[in-house]
């Protein structure tokens, strides 16, 4: 079985989510019922010329805390209010991008490819690395409870398996591909459980009740002593993107300030919130990436004929 057949029901469910979730993707200004000024909309802003909406996928409970110093830095450099928008799920961020509801965002690689395939006008400019000397990229890790006797993903057949979200790169696309490579159908040979966030996938797998095995990104999997990692696959780094509809001078400024910076640059700009152990754990620098960097994801889409990859 290939991922086209696997994701057909998920794609239908995703389409329903996309249709229903746009209200959840709106900025707080939209949520109160006020529409963006027509001149601002024409200028390509999600809300108005004084505001930048920063969108993220709901990766973990600490997502907003992890991104706050970066948002503070954008605000300090551009002089604009930066409004945090955490989507209800991965599909909601894709729809927000398509609808022009975000100005800057942190995507996963798979959500970026899916969004652009469906008409989102966004451009990747960089990806976050967490240590000096790193290049963009991180690991999708297969995990089991710490006391489990399971030693390979070949043993996942017949188990309750935690995934993150149908549009997650490290929490679904790569795990599904890896399972298919060893002859396991991720829909019928396991009982899939979508945890919604990476840390929840780790938690549920560690408890060993709802999920007997699972997948999550490396930072969350390796932070827990309740699970052990039995396999890992490198995936393309998550992109920071900017909306193509923003004014050219602002796009150029955002590309400049976000393209290749270090935590020291952010602190030097007067962003005291960056000078903490918590932020240093998740951010060292950004490295430039471009659209071609995500061709590996497109290659997997072609090999599996995955429905979600298609426009």
C-alpha cells in the first residue's frame, strides 16, 4: 500500500478541518469581528501595516515561550507589533497561509510543501539550529516506553502507535514512509493515534497505554526518561517563512534580520528575553534555506504518491 491510499481518508478529514478552521486561524483582531482595513489588505498585511502576525504549528506546550524572544527581536528591528498566532493544528496553519492570515511563520517542512502546493504565497528564508556548527535539519525518532523490549520499527506491526499530526514532517510523513519501507501499512497494520503535539506523543508513548510505540521530533523525545529511541531519520529543518504579499522593502528587511542571525545578535539588539537558559536550549542561530532545500520532502511525496502533497 502507498501513502496515497493511506491518506485519502485523512485528506478528506483535513479538507473539512481546513474549511472549518479558518476562523481559528484568524488574528485576534479578526476574532473580535473587526476586518483589516482595505488599504492594509491591498498592501498584503494579514492585519494592518503596524502589525506582523507570527504563525506557528502547535508543536508543544512551550511553543509560545520558545518563540517569544524571536518575536521580540522582530518587533525591535521592524518597529511593528508582533502578534503571536498558534494554529489549532497543522492543517489550520496551512489554511491561514493560503488565506493570507499570517505575515511570518515557523512551519514544518511538510506543512510548507503542502501549503505552497495549495497556493500559499510564502517564501522560506531560514531554519533554526540549536548549537554552534549545526546545519539545518533534525531527527524524526521512533520511540517506545523505556522498559519496552521492542528494538526496531519492524516490531511496530499490530501495535497502537502515536503519530503527531497528519501534516507533521517528523511526526507523520517520515515515520509513515519508514514503516512502509519495512512492509508495515501505517493505516491497517498499526492502530494510529494522532497526539496533536510532539510532547504529547512522547507522553502517551511513555505511559504505554494509549500508545505502545510512537514517533516525535528529537528534542521532545530525548527530553523524556519515560521513552527510549530505537531509530531515527534526519529530516529537513523547519523553515521560517515570510508572506510574498508583504511590501518588498519589508520582505527584504525580514529576510535580512532572520536569514542568518545568532542568539548573541538578538541579545545585542536589546532583547533581554533571549538571554535565558530556556531560549538557549532551543535557539543558537538561523541558517539560510530556500525552496529547493525541501525537494527531499517532494521526493518522498512522489515515491509514496501521498495525497496530502498534492495541490
